[in-house]
C-alpha cells in the first residue's frame, strides 16, 4: 500500500470517477485505475462496484476510504512537522520560572508561541528563588526566569537581562489583627510572632534574608502558596508577592503591614540563558516577548 494509491482512492471518491480524478491528480486515467486495482489486490477487498456508469463504493470501501483519509491527514501532519524542524524550529522549548513571577505573564507568552509555532512542545517548571538558575546550568531548561539575587557570577557563560522587580508585601490574616490596626503594628508588636518564611534550598542559594525579623519565630515552607495559606489561616505573618494576594487584600482576608517598620521588599528578577546553548527561533521569540513585555496576561 502506498500514499499514491490512497490519494488515487480519495481522488476517485471526491471527484466522482476515474477520469475526473486523473485530471485533478495530474495523472493518466490508466495510472489511477492501476493504482486502485493494485490497492484492491493487495487488500484482497473490492473497494468499488463498477457495474454502473460511475464507480460506487462497496460497504467495505466506505470504511476503507475513511481510514485512507486519516492516513493521508497524518502523513501531511508528519510532512509539515518535518519541514518545521528542517527550518531550525525547536521540537521543544523548556522554561523554568521562579515562583515569585506572575505566571499569567508567562502563559501570555506561551499563547503567542503556541499560535506561531504549533509543532513545538512547551515545558514549564516552577521553582523557588535561584533554583531555576541551577536547572539552567544543568541543561535541563533552555531559559530561566530567576528571582532572589544576582547569582550569575557563580555560573559561567550566562547571558541575562533584568526584568521588572517583584514586590513582597508583608501581610497578616484579616481575622488575626486584633485591637490594633495593621498599619500601626511595629517590629516591637511582632516580636515573638510566627513569621512564615520560604526557604531557598538550591545549592547556589541566595543567603540574603528578605525581611526576616531576628526576633520572629520562623516557620519554614518550600513554596509561597503554602505560605499564603498558613498566613490566611491566622497562624503567622509573612511577605508574599503582590500578584498572589491582590484579591485577598481587596476583600480584607489579608491585611498589609504598612507602618514605617515594614513596607514592601523589592526582589530583582532576571531572564537568563547559557551562551553555549544554541538558541532557535522559538526560544528567541519567547525571550523577546518577556524582555519587551509585549504580552497580555492570560
């Protein structure tokens, strides 16, 4: 069985006869007839009834035509995919993102990439602080979006560009503020209080402590979502990226600590790639979308 035989079969069905199919396929009528006859001989099934003026499909032929359409469609997809890759388009793009980023911005870029390069698989990892840089160093990702400090001096041959900083807002549960307004709470008021802290467990960890009080009782977790849930339950306080808590601040479920002793902490963020890793058009497009912020959040 060949693709040419299947094309001949579909041509006869779609154009209503051998002569019309030969014209559409730019083949002689005898070539189309031979292709169909060889296909029937190989399958040992009569596909057409030839008693009438026009060839009509047998019951078996009707089913085989459906299968033929599927095979030809898959063959076209395979050809398109191979052509896609032959032009230098990557088969896969792997992105690793620090958890402090607004993932909606990343998904906005993914939507554009998907529409422009539909054959490329997209893989997204979310890690904490500087762990994305280690995944990039280990060649498990093509691009890393990093937060938590300038660690690039620890990794050779790395290119990076600075992005907008992320604000960590100190918050407490709206039901646990008590008699004193949250805007008036001072460091002294928070002495001995439970402060929920996200721990950076990467090997090249950033040793700076972002707003951790020396007099607090730290509870350590490994992600901001868990941290947010603990704070909302009234078991502690801590700093959370603003984009993760904007709705809760608006509803009063969380309350920001805004006295002069607190306030937001700004974390620098970067997009990074290794200079010894080849960059194809898909990675280049994603990089430019993020750097230029030319995307709409999903």
